[in-house]
C-alpha cells in the first residue's frame, strides 16, 4: 500500500448487492499472498487489509463527512456494478468524489450482475463511470467466475500481472486441496478407528462351553460351538450371541477382542429365559445373559462375571480376585460364599446350590478337580470355607459326595456320574449331540442299584426341523403322568406358531402310543412388531376352547391380557401397571369390567419378590406377605397356608407371612379375623431338614383373643 493511505480499497455498493460486497471484502482480507512473490517483490504485504466497506465501518449522523474522509484514505475504489447500483445516487456521489480526488485510474468496476454499456435494463455501469471514464473495463463474475474475478481485483490492488498471481493461486489451491484431501482421509481413518475401537463385534453360535482358560494369556473364558451365519439366525428359535469389545490401550493385547456378553436370544435378538425342558437337561441351569467385566488395574484381567435374567436383573455377581483362575467370592445380595469355584459354573451357581446342595447349612463350598485345560472333571461338596480339601467332603441332600464329568472331543459334557461315595455311583446321566449342528438330541438319566445295574428313570429325545428348531420333544419318565410329547411348528422368523401336546402311553413304541391331551393345540399369532398378539387353545376335537389377547405399551412391556371363550365373549382381563422398575401391579377384572382383586408385587435388585399383597375391589387388604431373602437362593419349601391348617385354622380374613434366613424359611405367620384383629401368631424355626417335621421345639405358637395372648406354646402355660 502506498504511503498516505489507510485502506487498500473502498467498496461502494447498493444495499441489494451487500452480499457481494461482504464476500469480496472477506476474500480480499483473508487472502494470503504467496511467499514466493513476496520474496521477489519485498514491498508487497502478506495480506490485503484493511478494506473499507461503508455500511460496516461508518457511523450514523456524520455519513457525508466521514465518507469523504474514508475515500481519501483509500488507495482504490471498488464499485460493485449491477443494474441496481447503476441507478443509485449514493454510489454515483462516491464515484464522483473519488474522481475529483484525481484517482479515476484507481477505480475498479466489479460486475456482479448485468451487462456494461448495454443502455437497457441490464445496464450495470453507473452513468458517472460511462460519462467520466468511458474507457473503463470491468471485471465480470459471469464471464470469468468468482475466483478469477477475485484474483484480478487482488492483482489490480497490488499492481501485479494477473497471470503471475493466478498461476500461483491455482498452485496454492491445488496444494490446499491436496492437504484437505489428506486431512479428510486422516479424519476418516481416525473416525473409522474410533468407530472400530468402540464398536461391538457379534458372533452367533449353537452352543458354548465355559471354563477353558489360559492363566498366562487370560483368554477363552467361554468358547462358542458351531458358528451360525446371519441368514441362519433369522430363522432359529434360539441361539447364542457373543458380543466382543476391544481391549483398551495400556493393557496387554491392546486393541484385540475380548468377550463382553453372551446372550441366549431369539431370531429378533431379544434375550429369552430357558425353557423347563432346557433347564431339566442342563446339569447347571444357565442364565440368559452373562456379562464380563475387567479390572482397570491388574493388566485388565477379568474380575467380575454377572449372571442376568431376561428382564436384565442381575441374579449373581461372581468376583475373581488377584487375577487368579479360581473364583474367590460369590456374592448373593449381602451374603458371601467362600468357595473355590471354576468360572465354568459362575453363571449357574444359584441353580446348582438350589438343586444339589439343598438346605444343609454345613455344605458351604465346592472343591473342583480340573483337567489340563482347566475344565472341571469333578465337583466335591465341602463343609469348610477356609481349608478346601477332600477331608472336608460331605454328603448333600441327595446323599451325594461328588459329581464326575466325562467330556467329548469338543469338551462338552456327555456323561456324568453322581457318587454317594468315591466307590459307589448312585446316578448316571448321558448326553448325545447331533454331529452336524451340535444340538442336544438325547438326554438320559438312570439310577444305579446295588448290583451296578442302571435303571433308566427318565429321558428326553429332541428332533429338529430344517432350521434346527426343536420340532418334536419326547419326555419319558418312570411316572406315566409325567411322560409327554410336544410337537412344535415355527414361522419363517423362527417364532413358535403352534404347539401340540400329547400324553404318552408307556412303553412308547410309536405314534400309536401318543394320545392328544384335552387341550391339544396352542396357536400363537404375532403382530407387525413380531410381538405375541394372540394365543389360541384348541381341544382334541379340533374346536377352539378359548384364547388370550395381548396388548403392549410402547416400550414393549405387557399392558393388558384379555381372556375370551370360544364364542368370542370377554371372560376377564388383567391389566399390568409398572409403578417403577421394582413394582408391578396386576388388576384383575371380570367379564363386566368389575375389579375382582388387585395384586401388587415388589422386587429387590435381584428380581426376587420381597413383598406381595392382594386387595379386593373395595381396597381391603386380603393378604400380604413379606420376604427377606438371605444370601443363598433356593426353592421355598417351607409351608405357608398349610401351616395354618396344621394348627387347625382354616377360616380367616387375612394372612401375613415373613420369610428370612439362610434358606428363605417361613419365619412368621399371622392370621386376622374380619375385624382385622390378629388371632394366631406363629414364630417358627427349623432343623436341617427344612420341613414341617423339622420344626424345632423353640418355635412359638401364640393364640390371641380380644387383643390378649391366651396361649403361648413357648411359655407352655395359659394366662
């Protein structure tokens, strides 16, 4: 810029052309002159700034005087030419004033719109330019484009040849485009890396085995068997979905995959509970969701395995401390079981304890024998938490001291020996797997007599359809009433559409020994969201007997189940209300819409009922039961209503019960009359048998009349 000037240029424009004035000002002030040219011509600046634009820099009130001063301070005058500015009196005054200053050759017409010297409506040159600078040549955006027009203006302002500046501009543009492309690619790679680092990888399997573990590599805690393709899982009734996450940086094997969750899901991807048949077959009942958590220290080793049900409620939390293979602590609620347990069964300990340890408090831990792959080959029942050895082995409720496992080439259990001591086998169970798809096709259970002869007591045979869904399930038991056959049909999505139920005449030799049950066929109908909408029951005569209709909330939870007879008449319904995540309210209506009764259930964080009550239509409390769960889950085998009958009380208006203790025993039972007065109070304690006959002498029975205790068994005297 020549000395004596504050601005490189003054931009004159009409309000309608303000966007062009702003664009040109920003382009000029942000343009950086190539360093090569600046080295050749040292007088040139790095940037062309400042540029004056009157509407942005002039204040109100002193417009005319200020305008002239700013024009005097500007080396060039850039006129935004358009049909609108050609008619502007103010633009004409600015041009005229600049010419009067003797700088007509420093006026740059920038043609944004229109045609110069057309003398019609498209005329873009102001009359002052045509009159006083007839030889003026404009820089037209429409003719050479915005970028070239801008560079021409810059060359004019810097007194440079256009082609020299334009060639450098093109070179800089190519360089910038290349840099932008490289940065874009790096960003894409970075985004792709972040996505890949945070994504969850999924794999699908028919079955899995647990407990294979390499103590040095900390890998393979669980292994899927018989992988499934995406097309296969879309038609399967059930399968396993393995979810993997990346190992964080800073830990060994960073960025490698590690197991995150294992889910038992249907074709829609929803976690599902295991059926009664499946739980019957598996020695260790499985949970629908296994979640694996890793230490932020200890080199990122696995330290927590959570067992979760289909409602996403945590049932068991198993901790692995100090990075050891053995499980040190298993937590149920507030109780800790000290046990040395291989991770193979951390997802099934609840069912295992309930099934095999029973209620004997002296059995508090398990001793595991493992093979070279760290798979269990035997489990011993122990009565000592702190010094686990075979000298502390004892018998469980079934009179067993241990269970031994025999495995096939894929490390699946194919035979179990249930020993009542280390020389005598009491039970034997066998598994047969399909060699093609890995499904369990046969399970048998036999009792071994004193001569060593196996006496079959029950077995299950499963036949699969072309999509590997169980199409026929045959359950044969030593009791005829428990021998059943179920035939299942599925749709193209692997959803159960119909189920036929037969009773089996023993010994079953063929289809002639199958007798259709009274409620012979159940048909399942689904809505567009593939949720069960209707469930129809047919008799063995082929006629519809009744059906259920399901309605859902938007979140997928059940809203209402309506009951209809064969004539399509409403016989009743149940409405579900979810007050919060741990409370469910069931409102039962009759066919007229009148409330029959309401049941409210409250759950703890482990999805166990801790309180339930029944209320009649007049909001009177009929029954209320409170449960205080101990640490060890198990079946509630203690009596409830039969306890009142045991003491001779069959008529009462309301009953309350409380459970507590290590085995969830019935601790207290109270009966109330119609006036809500308690007339019987039972406080119970048990021996190790956990049965009615095992009620100990220190239990208490109080009979109350008119608010006064008239009998107390513990004091053994009448008042």
